[in-house]
């Protein structure tokens, strides 16, 4: 089964693809969709949508996992992330993919085993689980791989 994980963001949306078969994970690809601050928001969202459709068409995942929003102190930045998340959900639904929505803490727990894991612990465990030589970068793409790993171990 091929899975895609997504870490939504307006400036940087991470994505990661893994295969899961007979209890084993296999790394396929990861990356980020970047947009620039000086471009109008609607155009940035359109770029995310169109580029993400290309990723979906290239790797043909069968299921998807997307990180839920974390509302910290900055509500206005969470709102623009929500907009990016919306176009990503639209793309996934348009391709007919089952979608698992995960909290950041559930991804940490699923990858490392504890919800208080820091980014370095999560990235190192992703590296180990996928048999990579180096920690996957950038961080948004590593988080997306974490979501895909969690999805592999979930029934949905």
C-alpha cells in the first residue's frame, strides 16, 4: 500500500510517500511545496493545489494522512495554514483518497512512542524506521513522512 503524509503550510507544505507491505516500511520520496511571501495569497494557494496534484499523480498513493492544525498563540498564522490545509484536503478528496487526520502529538507518539518528543527525536526515528542515511530535510517534509508512517500503522 502506498501512503502520502502531508504537513500543511502556506510558505512550506511538506509531503512524504512511503510504501507499507507485510509490516515493513519502504521510503519512496519526500519534498516541500514552497511559496513566496510577496505573492498574493490566492495565487500561493493555487500553486500549492496544482503542485500537490502533480505529486499525487506522480506517486499515486492509495491513502493519505494530513496533520491537523495546532493553534498556538498566533491565531492569524493558524488561519492561513488552515487555508492551505483546505486546498490540500480538496486535492486529496478530488483523487478519491481516504484521509486520516492526525494531531502533531499523535504523530510524535506514533513515531517515537511519546507525545513530548522533540523535532530531532522525531526526525531521527523517521530516519531509522525508513532506513535512511540522513535525517530527511526540510523539517516539514520529515513531519509529512511521520504522518505517512503513522497512517501505515492505522486502519482506515
